[in-house]
């Protein structure tokens, strides 16, 4: 498989093992176990074992042992952008490809300028970012769908609360971004 044949997935705010997130975000699950199982099933229905997954923070709020068990069940090569609730994930760092606070990703895309799309990955939403005036995408989590989408900004919340409790593909991200009314200021 070549680099350009890989599937790229983005997600955030799974909060595996976090009982109170059901109440805080009005998730329609009867228990944390039901939520965790649904998140795992939805993830694995979309992501293949060789796919690249970028999780943009707040992976799990459970024990290290429980976190390791969940990670072992998830498809894909998982990269983690730290959120404000990732102490458990940090303790399981060896099960991630890497853990960072911020990442600028370049994806081969024949439709993008010079054949590459740039994406800025951060747990938090920003109004401007490196390359924002050139069309670089900004993907974030943290807000659980509570921020109003800006139809003129190439940024979106990739959290599970916005995307049917499942990761979103690069193709889906691209379609969402291309539907926006963004105009280059240059």
C-alpha cells in the first residue's frame, strides 16, 4: 500500500469510560458500557486496521487497564493530539503511533494546490491558524458540537458528538470544507 492509498480518519472527544459525558452532552446511551461498545463498533465499521486515525483529544477517562483494552480493540494506527482530559491516554502512550499537543499534517490530494492538502490538528478551535489564508484545513474537537459552524472558515469539529459517534474520513472532511463559502484573501 502506498502512502496515497491509505485512508485517513479524524475524530475527537470519545471520552471512553466517562459516565458523566453522557449527561453533559446529552448522548443517547443508557450506560457508559453501552456508549463504549457503540463507539468501538462505529469506529471499526469505518476504519480498517491499516488506516491512519488522528484522534484530536479527550480519548478516555477510565483506568489505564481499561484504556489499553479499548485501544487493543480499535482498528487503525492511532495518533493522538492531546486534549484537556488525556492523562489516561498519556499513560498508554506506547499504544499510540505518537502523542502530540499539535500537528500539521500533509495528505496527498491531486485536487489540492501542488498535490498536497495541509491540515492543522488541534484539540481546540481557532479563528486563524498557520496557512488559514491559503486554505489549510483546521480540524478540532473539544466543543462537542456546541460551536456554531462558520460557513466561511475551512475549519470543522470532528468530534463524535457531531459525526454520529464515528470517525470522519478525509473524503468527508474535504466535502464539508469544499461546501463552505471560503474565499482566499490573497
